[in-house]
C-alpha cells in the first residue's frame, strides 16, 4: 500500500500537476494550444528524438521487434474497436472516431514522463521507440480513418506519416550515433535543452486542450471506445 502511494505521489502526481497547471492557467492567460502543439511537433519532438537516438546504444533488431510488437497490439485494438462500433450501429464518422481512439494512446504525454521518473534515462530509449512507432502508426491510421468516408488519397497519408519531423530526425541521429560523429558542444547543449522542454510543454498543452473542451458528454460510445482502449490493448500486450 505504501509503495502504491509512493508511486502515485512521486511518479504520477508530477505529471497530473503539469496538466492541472495548463488546465487552470491556459484559459486565464489566453494561451493558444495550437501554437504550443506546433512548437512541440516541429521543434521539440525532433530534438528529443535526436537527443535520445544519437547517444544511446541502439540494437537495431531489438528496436524493430519492439516496433513490430507495438504495431501488432495497436492493430488488434483497432480491429476490436471497429467491430465494437459496428455492433453498436455506429455511422461512418463514429466508426472513424473509434478507430482514432484505438490508434492513439498517451505514449508521449504520459508515457515518457512516467518512464523517466520510474526507470530513469535507461528507459528513455525503449520508451522513445514506442513513442515514435506509436506516433507514426497512429498518424497513418488516423489520416486513413479520417479520409475513409471521403475518398481521400491513401498514399498521401502514408507519405505524410513517414515524413513527420520526428521520423525525419531518426536518420541523422543514427548517422551521428553509428559513425561516432562528434557534435559541437553548443549544438549538443541546445538540442538537449529543447529535448528537455518536450514533456512539460506536451503536458501543459494537454491541460489547455482539456480546459477548452468543456464538460464532456458521456454516452455508450464514449464508454465503449474508452474501455476498448484501456482494456483490450493491455490484454493483447500480455
């Protein structure tokens, strides 16, 4: 019991505290979540990925196995979510929403800081692999689900998923790592500073977004899709 209390107090509470700060301060200061999201997406995420992958000892086979495992589990969750939506008689837009919820998890917002607090720097490489895989696969599935009922171009979605800033940062990071290229200190420190800003910015942005949503309307679709995400995915991972 004391261990659970310690985990909540020292690992989870700091994460929720930043979300709460964003929730309370965002509306009062007129903070725009879209601007912060763009900052994280285009600048901080690539810096974080580069900072982790350029310095860690990466075992390519293990990284590919982890990515494949994540994709299989997420794909299975998506299938269950799709079937659940169909069984409940959901229309195309709601089916797409079920798929989006199943495809995206808070592997960045919550996963990265929780791993950092619990495991430390040793856990950031595998956590980053899951984060990058989840972001890429989730973006790919998300765009395809969003265009499913509108006849959008699938190949553009594939191209967009694999040309996100975070994915693009992987190649130079691996080159620096494998070729043992020395980084100038001012660049290394600048990248490290930006990488360190990613997690707090993401959590505060999440709080601002939650504040802008207002009171949620909970119905059977919200409950079902949430249960699929929270229960099916861990069950498949076992």
